[in-house]
C-alpha cells in the first residue's frame, strides 16, 4: 500500500520500540494520504552549540549519501545565526531519467479513476483539495468523505451545506450549471465516522468496502488551536493519526518510546546558541502522555478542567521543546505514524502557515481566522496598533492552493511506484522567499491606508503605522496608552469615579487579551529557524511545463506585496468578514 502523510513542521524520531500487530493488514488500497496541514506552524528549537558543529562536520564531510539520508539534518551557517531545517530523505532517490523529466509526473493520468477517502473533509485545506481534484480531474472515481455526524442524513446535510454549497466551488457550479448537484453527489459520498475512534468509527461492512475500493486515503483532520486542551488535541492530532494508520496497516497500537531529541532530530533554541552544551531534553513516552492527560482529567473538578488541560498541554509541549500544544500533539502523531507504518510507503508534506489561495480556484479564498489573521483584522479596525514581534524575523507563509498542488504532485509521484520508505517535503517560503515582519507591517498599513475599514457610522478608520515591540514590557505599556486614549479614560477620571472604574476594567481586559495573544504567538514571532525545501524543489523539477502551470507550487514566484495587499487581505475581508466595514472604492 502506498502512503502519503501530510504534516505540519513536526520532526519524526529516529528510533522506536515497535508495537506488535494483531490484525490482518488492509492491503487493497494503493495509496494512503494523510493530510495534517491545515495551518501548520514552525517547530520549536531546543539547544544548539558544539553538537551542531559536530553534526555540521558530519553532513559536510565523509559519506555524502549517508549524510543526506540522515533524518532531520540541520544546515547551519558559519556563525550559527541561521538555521535551516532540511527535508528528510532525498526525493526520488539518486537517479531520475531524462524521459521522466520530459514527460513530467503524469498527475492527471495517475488521478483518473482513483477512489479517495478523505478525513477532515469539511475543513479549510481538505475543501481546497476536493475542489482542485474535481475541477482538474472530473473523471476521478468516488471520493468518500468522513464526516462527524449522528446519522447518514446528518452527514449528507453537512456535505451539502459545508462543501457542495460552499462559495469555494463556484467555478464548478458555473461549469456544470443545472447538473452541478448531480455531478457532486455522483462523486462525493458522505461517511459517518470520527478519527478519534478506533477503526475511525466505521462499521465493519463499510470499513471493508472502503478498504477494497479506495486507492488513496487522505487524512486532513486536525485541531489547530495553539492552546487547545491537552486531551482534546491529543485525541485528534495524535490518536487520530494512529487510528488512521492502524486502519490502513491493520496494526494494534503499541507502546511508543521516543529517545531524547537530538539536534538533528529536533531543532535548537536560538537563545541557547551561545551555550557550550545543549540543554538536556527528557525522554518522551507517548503512552505516558496519554495516561497523564487521563489522570489529570479524572482528578479535576469540572469547573477547572478546561483551564487545567490547557495549561497542561502548553507545559508538556515546552518541556519537550515545542512551542505549543498544537505542534507538539501533531509531532507525536507523526511519531506514531512512523512507529506503525511497517512496509507502507510514507510521504509527509509539511506546509508552514497556510493562508488564502493565491490563484485557484480564485484568488483570496479563505475560511476562518488563521495564524496571522486576527492581528491583521484587529489592526485594520484600529483595535491593535502594535504587536510583540522581531521586526527582522520571518513569517513562513504559503497559499493554500500551492499546498494542494504540491500534495497532488507528491501523491502521483509516489503512488505510481510506491516504496516502503519515508519521503518528506517542506512547503515553505522562509528560505527561498522570506516574508519579513517589518515588511508585512508596512504592507498592512499601505492596504488599510487606501482601503480603510468603516466604523458603525460609515466613517473610515485611519490606522497609524504598526509599531513592533521586542519586549513584553514595552508592548504592555503601549497597549495601556492606546486603550486609555481610545476610551478617553484620563479625561473622565477627575469627575466620574464609577464610570472611570468601569472604563479601566474594559481597558484592563483589552490589554490582557492582547498580551495573552502575544504570549501564544511569541514562539513564532521570535522564531529564527528556516525551513529548507530542496526536496520540494526537486519534485517541482520533475514536472512538465504544462503541469507546472496547472499544478504549480513554486513559492519563489510569490510577490508578497501583491499577495498581501491585493489578494490575502481583500479575501480575508470578503470571505471571513463577509464584506462588513468595506469601502466601496479606494481612498486616494
């Protein structure tokens, strides 16, 4: 069985104690696709120094092929200031024929007639994937979509409401006209289930049917909340991945022992670069993490459970060198996959921060507030005029349609000649086309200066240039000044004590909310790592010129100024804000 695993920037371990298998492998599927990148983020660094120097020597000298095969290689500049996370395992091995280069991958040819099974199908990335497949390969086979619902009727209703009737599919609606509904229902089959349950919550008959008919399985189910409850995040991001792999491979879940993250297997904390020895990171036992979450849940009163679980997730993530609960539980999911994959070929695609579509099916389509969008919108409304961020830092962003194109290219490339190994691709921009925070701030100001939000009275909201702060103390002081200015608190304090107390409480709440947001984002806004995409570039090079046009994902071609000002923010305002507060024409 072929396998493609899409995951956010999480690094698999180098060694496991494998669990046994007690069930027959489901071997009828030709490809298993695991989509875990619905807004992925960079991984945390965890200690660099002399170890990095020794590892750099190993990569730069000796057996070159062995060095390239080394999982999680770090390429460090001479001054150790810039860290690049290397793709794991060279794409396609050492040889690629001239004929293959001329003919391309054959993406459309491969996808024709293929049957898909997709989890997380009502999510942002999965819908872009489904739309792309149906628009470019209309003669694809059936696409079974796993939907969390109480009944078949409820699942069908969600399919119609959240997918078929979604604005994203307007191009297909225009193409098929009155036949659109029948075309979509002939291709999309809703399946009641849940990745959090063993065997995905499928009944045996349906599970066997899917295992016999489906060629490609795509897991796009994920919980992307940075500070989610630990138990909730693990259920979908960690256990969900293992449940899906168990379904494909027929394996029972075994005990997974993760050795301490080495410099090459994890990444190093930038603030420890000057130290002579790396900080010790304890061993990670995923089964113990499951038990810890379970015990905490049983020992908490209901009223304090949610907060305790959120705190536990962040605490455990940072203990093992990860920014937050989201990336930590995703990383553990990837570890489970590697432990359980057996002879299944695996391709992991790690997208960085996924934002609105760049071109297809139309520019700027977006659903929900993603990584940077709450800050972008609050700034435009005049609610947040500064933020805690390294001005020279880089936000690693990729448009959703490029992630989908790379996914389909990898599916076709590795589905044609599946081999029982792991191939990893970074869909990322930080190395080849970095978006610098201070440039992003300037782009935001330029956009809102020409197309400001309108307040409730229809008056344009003019925003100052965004201020960027390197310390929480300076940022907090700015927030207080800003809040007091907007509420007029100093002027009211002398004559209305009760009113001023009420306004002060409002200011305090506003400041604390902004500080909490900054604390959550700080590991990203001050992150110094860069993600190498050499394997992804090699994948692009094997495509024909026609495929590069139809399935392009070259992030070097993105004009960030045009994308941010004329594509992403307008799309955010149109599809997330639903046009509220928009000017009818630019202000000169």
